[in-house]
C-alpha cells in the first residue's frame, strides 16, 4: 500500500490484484479439516434463507450458501474477484451479484433474513466497525441471522503482523504471485471483543473457534 493511500483504498487494490490467486489459500492441506467443518456449519445455517453476502470475493463461500439458500445477493466493491465469482456454476441459479460498498449498502439491494461476511471483519478499520454494522443491519429484518467468518492468528503459520497504527489496527506485509509486496490491514479479534462490539445489536450470540478460523453467529434485534 502506498503511504498516500487510505487503508480501504489499499485493500481494494490488493484484492483486485490478487483475484486470480486468491483461492490458493483454500488448497492448503493443513486447513482442510477446518474448511470441511465450516462448509457444513455454514450450509446448515442458511437453509431456505434470503441471504446478503458482504465481500463475496471470488465466490468460494457463495457457492456453499447458494446450495441451500432461497436467494443470495452477493456483493463486493472489487470487480476483478467478483468477475471470477460470476462465472462459477450455481446449480439453483439463485445468485445475484451486485457491486456495493459494505459501509453504504443501498436499499435497492433489498431486505434479507440472513447475512454472511467471510474474511471481511478483519479488514474493517476499528474506527469504522460501527459504520459497517449500521450499514449491514439496515438491510436486515429483525431476527435475521448473521454469520461472520475470519482468521485466527496461528503463530508460525499466519503471516506475521508487521505494524500497528494509532487506532490499534494491525497490518501484514503480503507477497503477491508477481513477487510484489503489499501492506494490508488485518485485525485479529477475540471472542470477547466481538461480543462487546455486537452486544447492543444482538438477541443471541455464538462463537466457534477452530484451529485456523473463527465463526461468529448472531441474531439481529
């Protein structure tokens, strides 16, 4: 990320450049047990639901959700990864893709009884979390189910944290396939922090920690 770029702009540029190589992370042998468990958990939570997906990327989780959901609106602000998602096969033909800003999800997207955001929370600057929550919940009905999925920091395996800013946001230096290195905002949050951030918005909250990933589930007030 250039020093002149805001964190959000640098992140968008990173995922645009990384689009074609993004799903390599899902092929790592040591993560297969966790991923199988997550596919089962996530698939089981969205049966028959109208799902809003935030930051769908290349559509890896979109395919899982679409296999059971009634309807999915999958959103992202980066066109390059979403172009990959668009050409994947969705057997039930129940997915609509829309370019959208997670901090300003427009009413034209519709209203939903469920939502999913995979590997997005960790890229939200701490000072913008309330903004994201407000944007997401404006598109959800009362009692809607929300699933948040993200990484757990694993010493010796995760990319090391390479910096922290005044707001407490942490950063990693990531290498792309072309050899270039990019500074990316990546916050690793605890269960207690998630509970605190979401407490006033939720009716129920459940947290599942696997070896490499965490999954938070809650219902909206």
